[in-house]
């Protein structure tokens, strides 16, 4: 599976998602076990992992997927989730543990794009206001990680 696309320079990635087969962590992990890591990669959506991977404590759900399947990761989407607003949640206002996720991203040397996604404006905001808050959160998150990694112990 996935090898059919390789001669065309196309990388196949699997995106776990709410409301479809392979919604849970175990279903996602099974699909990854059943496919060739050279040809089928992981698209990690932190929002859907936070909502759906009920095998883990809520804040750890996306982190667990990333830490356990880092070698398969090819696409990383930061999205937050809260029970009240679902995916219309600004980054940092939901239940995903972005501090732990950002630490992992920095420690593992992720050097590709991270897409920030929000399905709808949060809290009656305009799309632009919500996007600006989410972007500011991500910038501050990685600024903290960068400062922490360059601080030498005394």
C-alpha cells in the first residue's frame, strides 16, 4: 500500500479524523502497523487526536500519537479542541497539551511546516481575530521553547 504512488514522487500520508473509520488511537496504530513505513506516512492532527484518542488522558492524546509514531510523521497540523466549542477553539484555549507537543517537536528537530488550523472562529470572533490569536499563541509557544533550549544551567 502506498507503493503505487512512489514512482510519481507522491508521498501517501494517513490522516486520522473524527467520525470515520480509524478515529481512535488503536485504529490509527493498527493501520500504521499494517502498512509499509516507506510508503505510508502519518498526518498528525492534534485537534482530532485530542478529541478522539480516548485511550489516553485528554491532554496527552496528541503527544502520545506523536511520540509513539514520530518516525512515520510527515505532516503536522496544530489544531485545538474543547468539549464546549469542538474545533472552533483558538490554539491554547482547548485541551491539547501544546507545551509538551512543542517540546517534542524541538527535541526531535522537526524542520518542516506546522500548519495552524481552526475550523471556525472562536468565541464570536471574526476569522481574522481568531487566526491572529492562534498565531500569537504558536509564536509565544516556540519562543518559550527556543529560550529554554538556549538557557545554560548555572
